[in-house]
C-alpha cells in the first residue's frame, strides 16, 4: 500500500545558504521528513538575495502529532529568527 505524501516548498527571499542547510539538517532529523534544496534559476548573483530559491519538503500525509509539532516548531524557530516563511503546497 502506497503512503500518501504531502509536498511543500518553503521560501525566504534573503535567507543565507548556510541557514537553509541548517534548517534542512534539523528537518531531516524528524522521522519521515525528507527535504532538499530548490536552486535559484537564472539571474545575476546578488549577495542581498539567497543563493537558493528555497527548500522542498516531503512527509507522510498522516504524520503523527508529535512529529508534526516538531516539524512546525523547527520552522517556527527559524521564522522567529529570520522572518516568516512563504509556504506552498505542491500537488
């Protein structure tokens, strides 16, 4: 039986590469959560913008409550430090 997956893209326009890597490392510690980087397409390199477009997340549709709370706590922590995430559900 195939487990339904939830997919999201999360973005922050000015988040440094190192912070994206740190966020991804923390999210990967949540059992069932997979994540990776979304490359920035085209354009000229600008130190005032992030080197990445964002992160993709994939996790079971029915992620249990403790893991869901941990995932959201990680994202909330970084939002408090750097500003709100833009989140987009992917079909």
